[in-house]
């Protein structure tokens, strides 16, 4: 039986499995005690419960015909996350609500990212694992006519060393960081949470990447639809993430759930955006339990 994406909405839910504050976060982002007090004393927005176990959710489903069942939380072992997106029974309608994409800090992202951060947001083993994965799925370096887009980019893209293509565009929020990125042939400064429309023509790119930033997208379906528009037919979209983030800027549904649920959430973005092959998840964590985990959800644009 395939997995079902499950939702049970409450006005206030327990703190289920937040991402770890990013090492480069400003001080108020790196205080887990604050997040615990917020959940305990502040009436939290409604959240989708995806991280408390399939058996409990099945019991809830018996009490409510509107509940969906999420079994992604049952995926714990190395390799099991690869199966989260197999044979998913997606609800007919997008199961998340507007409040699931709210953030603790709703101030403009341009202010948060105003100062450049020349740091990496995952550890070296996770970076190496991602770079190795890219080397397996990217087109060969210097392939004529190939164009790539690194969304939510910064001063480094984690592409293989020496990798080149005729066009590698970058999008991000800090111009100083984008200027420092040696892989990019061009860049655009744009806040996708304000304007999710990508400034590119239809069928432009062979590959789109997004590294540890999908958790900050407040309009993910709009963005994923745009990804589908600017990808060439058969083009590849690679979304990678860990369990680290700027907690106050990550969306509510992300900070409320765990790693396997994040795979399901990103898979849902691909599915409900339309125009993509069924998404797949891959656990590329190099040293489970010892270094930062690393996950990839990918899909290709349907052929014309």
C-alpha cells in the first residue's frame, strides 16, 4: 500500500522535530530555549502534523473522515527515506493551509539577508556528499547549449570543482555573496517570497538546483510552477536540504516536522505544481548520526 500524505490540523500542536539553527544564524535564531517557550506559551498557528507516527495518525483518521494518513514519519533507517515518495496516494487537493507557510519572523527577507554571510550552512561531509551527487546527475562539464540555474544561491553553489557550463545563472538575496560565486556566469537579486516569478524565458534551463533553502519558501507552489516553466522538457530539478536552518525564517510546517516529513513536503510541491514526473527522494547523508544529514528530492519536467 502506498503512503498517504496525512494532515490533522490543530490550533496548537507539540514541537515535533524542528530544524537545528544554522551555524551562521544571528543570535536570536540560535536559541532553542526561546523556541520551546514560544511553543509552550504562545498560541501557535495551525500546523500539519506529519511527525508523530503512523499508528497514532491512523487512530485520528478513524475519528475524522477529513484526516489524511502520513507514514513518512515511520521512515527512520538509512535508506528508508528513499522510499518515502514511492507510490504516494496524494490527496486530490493541496493539503496544506496558508498558515503552514507563515514564519516566526515575517519581516522582509531583504533585511535579514542584507549583510553577506560568507559561511557554509552545512558541514563539510554534507557538502562533499552533495557535490558527489551533483557529479553523478549533472550534464558533462562544458556541454554546448547547456544552461543551469542555482536558485536561492550565495557565494558558493557546491558544484563539482572546475565544473563549467556556457550559462550558469544564480538567484539570491545578497548581491555581495552572488558576486563572489565563481561558478556563476550571471546573477539576479530577487526575493521569491515577494515575487515568485522567475525572470527567464520558457524552456531555458537544463538543470535547476536549490540548496538548503526550500524551507524558506512561503509561496512554494508558485515557485515550483515557475521552475517547471523555465525548465526545458526533460530538465532536472534538484532540491537538497539538511536539518539546519534559520529557525525564525523557516516556514511553520517545516519547523514542526522531521526529516522524512520534509521529503514528503518537497515531493508535494512537485506534485501539486504539476508538469513534473513523480518526484523521488534520496538520502545522501554521509555519516548518519555523526555529521549533518543530507537529503535530495528531485524530479524532471514532463516531456512536451
